[in-house]
C-alpha cells in the first residue's frame, strides 16, 4: 500500500500549490499538514513525494510565464551561435539563472542526509518560520524598491539564488521568502523580487522533483497519489501566482510576516503540548 492515499495527496497538493510561491514556506506547511494527518514527515517516501509534487507548481510557472521563458531561452540560443546577441540582457540572464542554481545543487547533494534527517524536524520548521519572518520584515523595511527587473545583474542573481540554501537547510524559512528578502535588500522592487524568485526556482525545484521521483516510487508512494498531488499542485499554484503578483504590486510583505509568526508560535505550542509529534 502507498504511504500516502489519494485523498491525502489532494490535500497536500493543494497546500503545495498555495504555499510554494508565497513567502510562507511550502515545505514547512507540508510537514505541518503531514504531521496533522499522522504521516511520518521524515519517511523517505514522504520526503520524495513532497519534492515530486513541486513539479506541478513549477509547471504552473512555466505556463504562466511561457512568453517570458520563450523570450529568454530564445535569446540564450541565439547568443550561443551569434556573438553579437551575447550583449542582450535576456542572454546573460539565462546564464545567470544557470550559475545561480549551482550552489543549491551542491549543498543539496552534500547535505542530503541532514536535510532528510535532523533538519526535517517540526521544531526546525517552527523556529525557521519565526526567524524568517524577522528577516523578511527587515528586508522589506531596508529595501528602497528602486530597481526593476531590467536592472538585475549577475551579482543579484547569484546572491538571490544562493539564498535558496537557507530554505533547503531550514524548512520553514521559505525558498520564496529567502529569495524575495535577498532581492529586496538589494533594492529591487517587490514585483521584480517576486518574478526573480519565480525564475530562479524553476531549475532548482524541477531538478529536485526529478531527482526524488525514483525514491518516492521505490520507497512506497503509489503512482496515483503522485499524479493526483502533482495535478492539484499545478492548478492551485497557477491561481496563487496570479494572485501574488497582483498583491505585491500594491502591498508590503507585512501580511506574510504576521501570518508566519502566528503559524510558527502555534506550531511551537502544538509541539510543546505533545499535540503534534515532531
């Protein structure tokens, strides 16, 4: 039998879709919901399932930003064969995304036993939610929001891309939260920070999903729950992306900061009282 049922896969797919690109930590929320459904959060099959259904959310990004991605990839392709095209921002941006993905891949492979072991604890999630909230609030206050997407540089991409490591090591910190906060500190405006977070997440999350697929199937997750969870994740994530881009154009990140604090403190309470198993 699969360690995750189709019904549970629907719930987890919806949670993944809602939270993957909001700066509230999809991994943290998945672990909390898994704990509430009495699914072992550190089981190899469960860890693999969580990584695989992220591909649904990434597919939503690919569809939503299809025109932008085609433009960037086309510029990259032209630049490979035409030296004059290499001065185009889109060509350079494509290489920046590739380079900025290397740090998280290296750390992810090197620290895999820790990530799937001690760092998978809900205590880590609770602490990371709260600490990440402080970082996000400070970044939103510090940032001058004066630079747009066309003003991004190689340095921006590397720093923002490398910040994904925080979420990898400390589930609850949030990949989106880490990347958006770093971009805000670098004075990008909120929309540019959000879009950069999306683009940098594509290779990292896609690679993680593909890498974990064989482990998820081999460790005890059926094909049906994986397919259903991924499909639900796609649909919900597409709506979430559309909403987030409209929201950040007119609002600060304070609502997310408050939400994370509340969830983090609530989680600490549930763990302390033994209501939830870490």
